[in-house]
């Protein structure tokens, strides 16, 4: 597949000269005269490399860099700058650009830099795939993310895994609670022993004691032989109690005793059985609220919650979506014997705009379906399910009134800031609010203090 490059330059002579030189080298080249036109191209096409000037009408190169890398994370950027604005180039490197060129341009130097950068890009993409495979082998299978929230989760896992402490994992359905539990086990001293998951909400209340602790022959009607409980099956290993909030109150007492005393009494038995298991529990419910209602024992809660890991929902860590997409594409292409596909920018935009109430599990299902229906080398918007396709359009508003109001408020403040060239005093007066209120709003709505990299 040929390399595709976008040149963004408002000076026609430079733009056309660059295009001619790069096309002579065999590259596919598109051009744009300003940042806004370039962003439209990036949103609708896939580019390996963007070469952009900083000073341009409509949208400057810094804003294009910020917005372009958001919609197309695998595209690399080279910044063109005048000699007098090398500081801007350094700022661009810090913002995510991979190289910069100083005017007047030397074409031989440009071609060497492009070849070197494209080799690096290829290696970086291969290394990302390799890191994902290594991560899988080390027990972090499907636990993928670079967001600050997920980095915090990874740090807690690395700290708590080598211990024998009980862990409580809290998160909505689809956030990967069992994956976290498996990662803790796989990086613990018990990794060579069994990891046994149990869904407490899926077992009948009449049978759960027998399932957990076992029973003796004749203990009740139908008990025709001795049965070993899951607490004993998991001896020396890890017992994962999923949906712990659904455990009946009477069983909570017996579970607490088993955890504290490291032994339990099978149904119908008179002699306790010793066991050594590590407990990892998980819930999508508010256990503290259930304690207030008398539906969950506080002593069991504190025994389970030695270390708590809170998993963020996918719609709160959308910067992880491109990584997850690449992982699931590779997974299902390998399973289906297909060539590894890529995702075009329109499809990626739909995934980034979608709310993902079903979490990572829903995203995985979407990618599995897309791999099935993709007919070429690229997954397009048409390969996604119908309910996702409207989200490719820009300007979508969230369902929540509170979030929609925040969205409007942020855009309006940004508009007035730009109108007064980010003069805070003039902006505050125009908005009819105090200066301190403006600063508070800017911080609350994540609006940059200077005119760069804004949405």
C-alpha cells in the first residue's frame, strides 16, 4: 500500500513545490491551503503523514495538530515553521508532532526526514502490536489503555497483585472487572494455581451454600454423594466472587466466617474444612448504599474492601478507544483468518462520539461484527451497525441535559475568548461574569488559558 501524505500550506508556491517533489518520490499527495480544509480531509481520508505550516488562516497548525491526532491517532505530523518561531516548533513537538522543518525548506533534507519518520512509524505500529501480545502473555489480556484512569488501575494491580490481600473491584457492566481480577491473579504468587470465577447472582439462593462450601451425602434431598465446594476447589488459588452485591444476607454471614477463619463447614458436616484462598470480589452496585438499606453487611464489606479498584466506564476514557479498536481488530482478524484491517477516520469518529453504555464489551462486539462485514482492507462506516452511523457526523449533542448545557457553555466561552484574542478581562465583561468566575469556568470546562490546541 502506497504512503499517503497531506501537505497543509497557505503559500501556493511552497505547497505546489512540495507536492511535485513528493509525488516524484512515489508518494500519494493531497494538499490543503488552510487548517480547516486540512481537518476536513483528515476526517474523510486516511493519511500516513501530515506536513503542516503553523501560521495559517482559518485554523493554525497547532490546532490542526491537536484535532487531527484526535480523529486520526495513527497519523504522524511534521510542522513547518519560520526560523523566528522555533519556539513554536518545540511547543508542537511537546503537543505530539514528530518533527519540524525550518523555512526555507531544503528538499533533500525533507525527503531524508520523511523516509526516517515513515520507518519509525512502521516500527512503532509493529511495537504496539508486540506490546499488546506481551501484555496478553503477562496476564493483562484485554486490559488496554493509556488514559490516566487506566494507568491508575494498572499501578494498583502491580502493587496489590504480589500480596494476599482481598480486593474489591467496582465498576459498571462491561468495564472489565473479571479481566482485572485475572490480571491480579496472573501477577500474584498464586499464578500457577487455579483462578475460579463465580457469579453470585447466577446461583439459586437455595444452592449457593452447597456450591460454595460443598455438602455431605444425605445432607438434603438429592444429595446422593459428597460434593466438594468451590472454596475447596480453589484451595491455594484465587476465588473471584463476581456480583457480590447479589449474595443473600444469610450467606454473607457464612462467607465472612470462612474468610476470617480460613475454614468452612460443608452442608451436613460436623468437621470444618481448612482452605487457603485469596478473595477478589466485584460488583456493579453501590454496596455502601446497600449497607444503609440493610441489604449488605458492613463487616463483610470492610473485609472484602482491603484494596478497592474503581474501573472507569469507557465513555469516561475515550482516549483508550483507538487502542482497544486496534486490539480487537487484530484479535478477530486472526480468529477469522483475515488480513489485518485498519479503520477509516469516519468510522473512528463514530466510535469516539458514541456513548458506549455497554462499555468495552459492547465495543468488542461492534468490532467483531465490523471485521465480519468488511470487504476490503479498511473498515468503513458502512461496516458498523446502523445505530452507530449517525455518530460520524460532527456536532452531536449528548443525551444528558447537564452534559449538553456544559457543551454549549464551553463552546460559547471559547467563542468569546477567541473574539477578544483570549483577553480574559474583556471576555469576562462580555460574558457579564467576574474574572474569577471566568477562570473557574475555564478550569471546570477544561478550556486552555492560551489560544492553542483548543476545540
